[in-house]
């Protein structure tokens, strides 16, 4: 890079943190706690299919936050996952002895589950790299297609203290690669796009989106590289 960036933004999931166990295993754990047995493999398959089938989250026209912290979008996704996974196993797999299943109760538990301590883990090099960048007087931020659960995740991982500001799509009313989320993040730091670098693993949401907004981009491609490469820039 010609000059060091004044601010470095990081994507969250897949860049700073990851799930050691698949989404399907977590959905199955919650189902078991509710008295229902589902196959984690079937849930994983259903999750990936539902993720592709779900419509993009809408962009709020006035830049206001998404209603209910974007929880409605996740509710519909989980509904699709359970429907597909249950159909793959047996039509009545989610029916109790009275023929009923409390979907809303299940959804509330599974939604909160991903904000619990120990669910996410930070990649091995994350704390070291963030500490080294701060020692260089580089300000750090997060730009993520996430909701308010991310704040609890970052706190649990012991890395929230490194970031001056966290910009999440549910508060901005637009997901990456929409330009609004990058513009809000830049405004929070009071810097121009040319003074900022965005780090992420998604070719569309992170790389193309940030470049279109005028930011420099670090293309994270694990295991080809990791965040330690930032220290050599």
C-alpha cells in the first residue's frame, strides 16, 4: 500500500470469528432441549438451501434500522430450515404427543443461542494481529451483515476493546455490498474512503462492495492467507 491506512475495518463471521461446530449441530442441540430429535446433517443441508432461497434483506429507504433488529428475516429462515429438515426425516418429526410444536418458542431459543458465550471462537491469530495494529496507532472497526448479537459475541471473544466502532447492517438498514453501510462506517471515524482498508473473506460483500465504495481491500482467503499478512503491509 502507498501509505498506511488510518482505519482498518474487519468483517466479522469468517474473518474474525467462526463456528467450531456447524449451524446444523446447534439447531439440533436446541431441538433436543425442546424434546425433538433432528439430524444435524439434514439441518445443515436444509440451512444451506434455505440461505440460498431467502430473499435479500430489504434496504430501509431512509437509512433507519431494520425492524426488530432484523429478527423477522431470521425467523423465516429458521422456519424454512425446520420445514425442510423435518420433511426429509418424517412429516411428524416436529410434533409432540399432542401433535403440536412451539415454533416461536424454539426460534427464540435458537436465536439467543448464537449470542451465548462459547458458541463462536476467534481465529487463532486475531488477538495478536489486532493488538499489533493498535500499537501502530491504526484505528480499528467492524463492518458486518449482523445484528446486535454481534456485540455480545465480540465481548465474549475478548476482542471488543480493540474496536472504536462496530457498524452492523441491522442498525444501518442495509447489508454489504450496499454502499450505505460503508459510508456510515467511514462517517463514524470521520475519514475518507481512501484512508481506509476493509478486510473480509467474501468476494462480493467484502471485496467488491468495499472497492465500489472507494476503500482499499485486503482479500482474506483462508487457508491461503490469514490476518497476519496485514502486519507485513
